[in-house]
């Protein structure tokens, strides 16, 4: 969300940096999720957890929002360049 707020203020470089930081955090979270899934795939019994399920949903939403944010930054940067920074 911080990145989108920066984008609204035409702070394109700041928005790019904030998205980059968000992507780093998601990579860490995805790695932890993958580790857990690999344990279960290797035969280790993993007890169902509503919290883990919610975390997976949240991670998927964050990944989607980051992707949309990246595209919006590109779009608005191009639009700003074409309009001459009006």
C-alpha cells in the first residue's frame, strides 16, 4: 500500500523501491511456506492449521497486489513521460 500511495503522489522511484522491499518480504514468506509443504510432501505428517491456511491466503493476496503494483508503476511512469510530467 505504501508503494501505491507513493505512486499517487508521482513519486515513481520511491514506489519502485517500496515494491522491491515488499517483493523481498514475500520471497522470504514463500520460502517458509515451501519448506512446510515440502515436509508434508516428503511424508512428514503436518497437522492442519487454520492459521497456516490463512497465511497462505494472505501470501497469495500480497503476491497479487505486488504484481499489480509493479504493472501500475510501469503504466503511470510511461503515462507521466508521455504527458511531460504535468
